C-alpha cells in the first residue's frame, strides 16, 4: 500500500575529461543536461530538462553542485 521512495543511485563521470553543462536553445528555451569534453568541446546529451525538478535529479544522480554546471547557448 505504501511505497518506499526509490533511492537515487549516484553515477560517476571522469571529472578530469568532462565538465557538467546545460545546453539551452535561445529560440525555443529547450534545455538539455549533459557533459562537455574539456579538450574537444564536444557535448554529450544525458537528459532533457523540463523544469527545476529534472535539473535536481541530474545533479543528485551525478553528485554535482549547481555552481559546477556551465551554461551553453
């Protein structure tokens, strides 16, 4: 009857090679969270951000602080 809250699993990423980022479209406002390669600059999409709750899930999943996320337009 009562469900337990699912515990979020913390995933890891290579902090020396990848930087967390949110890519936002100027025209549509669509946002995608992912990781930017520090050397090549290539962006790897992880999940669509529809609101603040989705961003919180992304940050909790990878153990990221809000200050660490770069915005890309």
